[in-house]
C-alpha cells in the first residue's frame, strides 16, 4: 500500500533568486487558481450577457438572485455603510467555493495550499485593523491592547494575531483533511478490493485483483460530505467571519 | 517534478493569491455587479416612471371629473333658472291677458249700458213729447180754454215725469 499525499506540484520554476522570497515557482495551486478565476469570470459574463429590464430569462433571474443574496448577506451582517465590501465578500466567497469544489473534477484545490488561505486571512486582518484604526484612531487602537489591564497586553496581541491564523488554518485544515481522507480511502479500498478479488483462484483472480473495483462508487458518497458539504461550509464560514470581524472592528 | 511542502507558506503563491483576489474582485464587480445593478436601477426607474405616469393620469381624470361635475351643476342651475323665468313670464302674461280681457269686457259693458240709457232717454223723450202733444190736444178738445196752454204743458210734464219715474 502506497499512499502519497503531498503538497502542490511545481510545474515551472523561474530561475531568478529573489532575496527572502526565493525563486518564482509556478505551482499547481497558482495554475488551478487561474482556472478558478477564469471559471468565475466566464460564469459572470455568461450570466449577465443579454440583460433585459422586462420578461427576463432564467439565467438573468439566477444572476439577479446571486447579486441580491450578496447584497443581503453583506448588508445584513455589516450594515448599509459597508456596501462597498459587497464585491470583496462576493469575490472571496466565489473563489473559495469554486476552489473547494474544483477537486471534484480531480484537480488539486488551491485551497488545499495554506498559502492561499494565509493570503486571504492577511487581507482580512489588514481590513480589520484598518477599521479599528478608523474607529478609534491609532492611539485608541494601540490603547485597546492594554484593556482591561496592562498585564493582558501580550494576550491581547496574541488573540489579535490568532484571528487570521485561525481563519486560515480552519479553512485549510478542512480542505486538506478532505484530500487526505479521500487519498486514504482510495488506497484502502484498492487494497481491500485486491484482497477480496485475489481470493478467486487462478489467472482470473490475479487479473481482477489489479482492478480496484471498490474505488467506484463508495468515494463518491463520501465526497458528498468531504467535498460538497465541507467546501460550501468553509467558503460560507470564511466569508461570515470576515464580515463579522470587520463589522465588529468598525464598532470599536 | 518538484513538490512543495504539504503545510507551509510559499511566498510567491501567497503574493499571487493576494493579486488574484484583487483581480477577481475587479472582475466580479465589472462583469456581475455592474451590469446587474445598472439593470436593476433601470428597472426601478422604469417602475417609478410608470407609477408617476399613473398618478398623473389619475389626477387628470379627477380634475376632469370635477370639471364635468361643475359643468353639470351649472347646466342644471341654468335649466332650472330658465324654467323658473319661463314660468314667471307665463304667469305675468296670463295675468296681463286676463286684466286686459276684463278691462275690455268692462268697457264694453259700460258702453252698452250708456247706449241703453241714451236710447231709453231718447225713447222716453219721444214718448213724452208725443203723449204731451196728444194730451194737450185731447185736453184742448175736452175743456177748450179753461186752462191756458202753458199750465197744460206744465201739468202734463209733471204727469209724464211721474210716469217715467214709475216705469
């Protein structure tokens, strides 16, 4: 039994060594994330071509529903003054969702790479900090760390940093665990089917034992949870936390 | 083929993801939110315009209705005025006619009466003269000169006026 669960493959390396950052590696994550962007943008263009004011098509109804849902989600969680966050949250949700679900067609999810979630979490962290400074000024923001007593300052800094880290790791962990469990199940079912079919005597058994017959069907059922449910849930949770944290930060 | 770490942050992937997210925000804004919001705005303005038009039409209809009602009221008043004046005129006219008729009748009656009186007087005078003459003649024949003609006439006149009054 040979189970190989590894990080993203590197397709191409640009041989220029930048200080600190290292060589540019065009990895599976980057290529698939481009594909994700293409899918989302293509979908948007397809949904919004040929818009009509009256007598709308089903396609347009779906597009309008998506826009309304995004509006309602952001304004419901954050309030009317954060209207300009709608495209940000929508892009975050769409990218996360499509990245999670793209594993259904056998590609490696960009969200199965911690770099992706870390990037998103850092952006969210910057936005949270910006809102906090906007609400209380730089002094108020820094003073907030010494509340309620100065002794707690290290813990406050820790909890501040824990926000993006926990967001990134939660999302990453869920997607990665799906991949790991899927890999284990495929390998285990292959072993099981070869063991069962190997019981058939003679040449027939030897040939059939090479075909992992149990790998057909059973992983699909499990993928309903590990790909569909987890993928949708994590995208939703990430966006929910983003809106909540930013709205809370603005309240001061 | 090289493989990156399973759990780790690759700086260039990190940077690329940040860039990708911002590009994605722009794309989703440009290709989903902008056209849909523009369309929704257009639909809203269209609906608003329709509501405004309907309201305007309603106001116009109301104005027309009140105008029509006023006209009707005026017409009705005018009609009743005309009827009233006609009635008044008719009454006046009929009264006038009646008065005229009665005046005419009275005049006719008065004239007839005066005619009758005149005729009567004439007749009486004639008869008086005749009878007077006759009586004088008769009396002259009966008593010859005992009574002068003057006394005679006086006596007869007296008698006749008594007859005239009695008749």
